[in-house]
C-alpha cells in the first residue's frame, strides 16, 4: 500500500506541476494582453488629441476592434486561469489526502515492526531463561532437603535474571 501511495503521489505531483505551468502561462498572457491594451488606449488618446479629422475617427474605430479582440483574449485566458486554479485546489486536497494515507501507512508499518521486534526480543529472553535454568540447576549443589534445594534454586535463578538485566542496561 505504501508503494502504491508513493506512485499515486508522484503522479499527482506531476499533474500538479503541469497544471501550475498552464495556470502561470495564462496569468502571464493576461499581463501581456493588459499591457497591450493599455498601450493601444494611450496611443488612441494621443492620436485623438493631435488630430480631430474624420480619418482619425475611422482609425480609432479600428483600434476599438483591436481592443475588443484583446478583451476577448483576456477573458478567455481568465477563464482558463480560473479553471486551472480550481483544478489545482482540488488536486491539492487529493495530494494532502494521499500524503496522510502514506503517513498512516508508515506509522502502521513502524508499529507492526516495533511489535515484531519486541516479540523477537522477548522470545530470546524466554529461550535464554530456559537454557540458563538448566545450567543453574546443574551447578547448584544439592543439600538433600527438597524444600531447601527449591529455595536455593529460586535464589540462583533470581540472581541470574538480575545479572542479565544489569548487563543489558550497560
């Protein structure tokens, strides 16, 4: 599941990068067209101040057609920008969801590993204890009294466990 989520996340990142490039391109086009529009309007204003004859009025009508074309292009780029921006926002939510799923998977994997590792450690401790009990039982001298022998064996087992715990802490 983690590998699948990583692959999905990479795919979504690539999609987001491509979409961001499209959105930035639309924004830059809007800026360029707006600058063109301002230049046309200032040229038109300068031309109307200099001459007021009939031919200039016709030319200014042509400039108005150019302005209308630029306005239409700006509107088209604005629509593309808004659509791309909204898609980016939706994609951002999806990416955050996949990231959260990936983090949850990592935490679950770590928790499972920690549980397994602790179980492995306890398994070794139990095995060690069983092996050491036999060694201790063989080394303890017998007194002949069963109750005393049982107490002495318990003492040596407890002593052995304490020694092993202390050696692990160091």
